[in-house]
């Protein structure tokens, strides 16, 4: 669920309709709710997300927009996730940034 939230946050920021199509379905399969999907753009003020989910979304948002993640977010994620899960979150966010930007620059459409 956390990986799909991160992927969707990047997709929301980069406006990749192809990635949103596939990852929205995947997110629903792992338990992301309609309300969470609807409030993704305003997650900071939403009570639809747990504190950990919000930090995952902050991680994806900050890295996508700024190329770095705030120290307080990293500290909380390091306390909540194993090193392997943190690396997986980073890899997912990096992959989402690559895929969404690739799709957008080349105008990839749904089949």
C-alpha cells in the first residue's frame, strides 16, 4: 500500500495519465480507498491517511519536486521502516519519476 501511495503521488505531481490508470487499479487492490485517492492532492489536511502514509507521501512529493527529502521526514521514516523497506520506497519513487516523465515526454498513450 505504501509503495502504491508513493507511486500515485509522483504520478499526480507529474500528471501521467498512463501511470495513473495502472497504479490506481493496483492501489485499490492493496487497500487504498476512494477517499485517499480523491484527497491525494490535499493529503496534508486529510485524516484519510495515517501519519506513516503522510510521511511516505511527503517523501515522494519532496523528492519529486525538490530532489531531496526533509530531515524530519527521513528521521520518521527511518524509525518506522526497515532499511530494506526504506530502500524499496526510494526505488519505487525513483522508478515512478522515471516512468512518468518518460511517458510524458514521448506522449505514451494507453493501448
